[in-house]
C-alpha cells in the first residue's frame, strides 16, 4: 500500500483547532465500483452494533458487546462486518475482539498537511495485530474528482495512505498497524457538494428546536451524546449541501412562519467534538408540529418540506405535554427482551434504585442469580410488582449507566 511519511518538524502552517487525541486515521473519496461487495443488514444477535456480510443467521452466544473506556467492544469472526452506528466495515481474517470509538481531531496531526482537510470523523480502532485485513471508511463525497487519502498517525509520525479502492460510499485500505484513523481530502475551490444530513433536537423547557447541518458520515450517535438532555427527533435527514455556501431554514406552523437565529449560516464540515446547532428556532408554547425545510442562498429548496412532530408533547386540552415517567415505563416494557439479554452490570443498577419498595430481600435475590440475564429477570419481577414509577426510575438509571444501549433502542439506529 502506497504511503507518504511526514515528519512532525515539517508539519507547519495554520490549521483550525481540533482538540483531542494525536492519533488519527483518515479516509474517504466517493467513487462507485460495481464489483464492491454488498453488505447484508441482517444482525448478529451477539454483536449488537455490527452486521455480517457473509452470513444471514449465525449466532455466537459467547460474543458479548460492551462499552469500556469510551470504546464499543465486540467480537467478530472471519468475514465482513458493518458497524451500525458509524458505517465502518471490518474485513476480518479470523475471530477477534475489536474495539472502536470516535475521537476528536488534533491540530498537531493536521499541521503541515497543506491543501488537505478532514473528510470524516477520526476513529480509534484496537484489535490484535494482523486480525483486520481491510478497513472500509465511509465518505460523503459526490464527485470523483475529489482526492481522498487516509492518514495514519502513530508515535508522532503521520503516514498518508493511498486507498486500495474507493467505492460510491467507502474508502478501502489494507490494514497493517492500528491506531487512530480518519479521512482526508484535497482542498478544492470552489468546493463540491457532499452528502449531508439535517439532525433535529427539541429542547422542551425552552420550546426551542435545534437544527444541525452536518456531513453525512458523522455518526448520529456521536451528536446525541453531546445533547443527552435534549430530545432527538428522528426524521428523514439526507440532503446534498456544498461546504462554504449559505443556507437558511424555513419553519412554519399552520398560522405563522418562525425566523431562526441566525437567519442564514454557512455550511461547514463539522467533525466535532461539540456539534453546536447551525440554527435555533424558538416556538410558541403548545406547538406540537412544524413544517420544516432548508433553502440555499438563492431560495431553492435543498431539503424538501416535511412535517415534524415535536417529541415529548401530547394533547391535554390546548397544551400538550408528555410524561417522562410514562415514557420511561413504556420503554422498559417495550424492550424487556433486549434489556434482559444486553444489560451487563445489573448489580450496578440495583445499587442505584432508591425506591422504598425495593427491599434487601429483593436485592439479595438478584445478587444470588448466576448470570446477568437471570439477574435481569429477577429485577423485572420487582419492576412488574412495583409499577410504572419503578420502571421509570429504572429507565433513568439505564440512561445514565448505559446511554449507548438506550439510545440505540430509542432511535432504532442499531444495525441499519
């Protein structure tokens, strides 16, 4: 695999600040090759955030996914697997534990890489050396003229790797050593349009709608992590935007049109870590639905109008509010089977339950069970007897201790 080594002493030149780790992997240019393998969306029950491309219904009871040190950890066997949350594809030589997380870009990595900029998130990937044959990194480019490369940073040195292949959606590289990885592309003026996304969050306490314009390869889950206390609204988000061009939102109800702040804004390729909203819209109290669209600087529609129901509001006379306790209890009931199988640290949750109805006898019964699944079944016996308030308390503890799992189930973002 062709690469170019860049000495840190040569990495000079002003670059925007991207706080975070100094290791990175960069990839990405959008080309389509008809011989690129299609990846099945059939999920592995034991690997909660990956899909297999070479088997439709295998099961590996011993492969348990977990989150540690910010890493999502899972066990894969030989074949290709696609991550639900990031669209990363792992081409595995054999069965191994794989750990991955998204980290922040570090300006020290970008300094000196003149005429290049990030074209995707920065990934930290850990696995036994030689276990991953190839990595497919998702890009969002729409033109094949864009030059995409992959930067691999270890020990203060930067390797700029040439892709083995670029498909319509991914940049493929052969893997030798793992560290931090992220996509780079050559700066072009004017910039080409890219596949982008519109993400919506509703802050009920202020009746404020947050509108995020982001590149299409930013994992939605990473944005949600930065806005845990604000309700994420699922909608069809895909659009095509041009970096550097200005856009404005159009937000209407049946009786008025709302003006966002700012009224228009330049679209930038934001790869974190903060993911601030591009637009904010303050709505009248009692508004439960808006019609939302996105226009370019010439007034042309680039994200078609759609009705958006504001999550967290239900009819109650003229004003609509939803009970968080009711939602939490409904969640616990709906995803009972998933939670029994996938919550690993049951006693940690039991230690947090403050209800007077949760007695030491119940605690001891849970503790006495041998497996996490049996502990969860015993905990559900208490929840079913204690009622909806106890289930709501359990839900809030789950959100605190296992945010990734709750987010995946709530948004249906697992194994798309």
